[in-house]
C-alpha cells in the first residue's frame, strides 16, 4: 500500500487546490522565461535574417536600432567601391503611430533598398514580397492588417501585399516593410501648409542675399519642389548594410570602412551585442530577476504547504512510529507527495501556458530547453520543500498518539 497515495485520496480536495495554485505559479515562471527569450529573439529578428555582414551607421552612434542614425543615401555608392564589398544597401528604420479603424496602430517602419531587396528574406505566411517601387507594404500579423488592405500613411495609401509572422521590433511593435523611398516619404511627411511656409521662407532668404538679386530665376526655383534644388540633399537613411564578398575577411573590410571620419561600422555580432546588452538590457535583467524571485517564492509556498500537511498528520505519523514504521518510510511519504505535487503543477503549467501564452500582447517563446530546465528546477524545489516537512515529521514522538 502506498501511504502517499492513500493520504492524497484522504485529502483530495486540498491537494487538488494546492496543485492548481502551484501550477499557476509555475506557469508564470514559464511565461517569464518565454517573455525573456521572446524579447531577445524579437530584438535580433532583423539582424539575423536580413543577411548583412556589416552595419554602417553615423559616426559615434549606436544605430540604427539602439539610437537614431543619419547617413546620406549616396554612401552606398562609396561603399561599393571598397575592396571586399559584394553589395551595399540603404536601410531605414523608425516608429509611427496612426489611427486605423478607430484604434491606435503603432508599427516599426523598415525601408528596404528597392529593387535589390524586395523582402524575400521576410518570413511570409501569406502574399508575396514587394513587387514595385511604391505604394506596397509587408505587414506583420500582429498589426492586424489583412492581405489586400489599404493603409493611409502621410499623403499616400499603401496596399498590404504580404503578411509576415514573428517580425516584431525590440519594443514589441509589429514591423511593416516598405521600399526605402516610401519609408522616407512616411518619415519626413509634412502638412501642405508647412511645405508652403518653408518654400516662402526659402524665397525670402534668397531675396535677402545678393544672389537673389543678381539671378531672379533662382527665386522661382526656390519656390518649387525641394527635389528640384540641387543644393538640397536627398533625405537621410538610418544605415547602410554591407555584404562581404566570399574570400574576404569581414573584420578587414570593416577596418577599412571604419577609417572614414563620418561613419562607424558594426559587425553582425557587434550589432547583436548592442541590442541584447544595451537596448533591452534593463528589461532583460528585470524579467530575469522576477523569474528568480518567483522560483524562490514557489519553493517557500510548497515548503509551507507540505509543512501544513505534515502538521495535519501528526497523529497519523505518531501512530505509524508506534507501530514500528521506519523513519525512511515516513520521509518517503512526504517526499513522494512533494514530487507528485511538483510534477502535477508542472504539467498543469505546461498545459495552461500552451493555451494562454499565444494570447499575450508580446511574443512568448518557449524553447525545449526552457521546459527541461523548469522540470529540473521543479524537481529541486520539490525536494527542498519536502525537507521542512520531513524535519517536522522526524521530531514527532510516538506518545503523541495519546494526546
């Protein structure tokens, strides 16, 4: 006869409620691990999939993800002339928030260098990559946009031609992919009145100088479109991604580019390091601390529960000792209950987590090693928690049966 099973049947209601409570607590621990891993994966999703060996950003900055970086778009042509550079592509990244269907829609806009980069590397679940230079977009499923839906951004309307999954920024915002020109048009969009005032101020500045008096045709040019003024540069990009040719050392190519006074170069590993140990470092450490605290709390709660169950069995344990039961049998009773409580709680946490976690606003990524790790932790917790109950059981004297 198994004494642990007999005792559980005798206190089935209390044991079931305790199992549910432990299961919910372990589900939170598992969820913290999933959020921790999902945060890191979200931060690195673009760096890992875009296929760039080097990231060239503004001098002295940690862009384009950790902070703002501004580079002239023609930098890609300079980079293509560097020995060992197979390709160089402009990259734009910024956040926007708009109203859509009466609800706020926040997205991370990424600009792809059309036509070299059409977004073939994006993980699509529906639709296709970008097929033309303007007015098309790829949206992550977390944004709630459907295939073929039109979204007004700035003065233009963009059609969703592809839907991706798992393409989320480090802040948890879904990523929307456009061509670089469209991403810049969204980023630098101005109201019509602001454009008119800027053109008028441009003309006034020219009038106040000698060149405006000597060459009046410049006044007409100044009142026109900014793109028609050769003195005004094209909109800035966030970064330029570089792919190193086969047979060349990326570190050597990076050292050559880093010698330029206007740029800073990061390898793929360096960019990942900036994201994980810079941009999301505090959130990552905070979640890790919460996870450790929950493990400690779980241990304490299980220990108190098992201690309480042991107190309820003082008379029964004293009777067993009076009948000649060995201490190892009594310790095994408590230890088996603790392990069974932990195992059932772990199973309940795994089952409920599979149903609850996909409904979280942020991605919860549960890896097999997380499950195995939590299983080992739960086993250790169960053994440690049982020690308090075993200690109490060993101190019970057989004459307690008479009290």
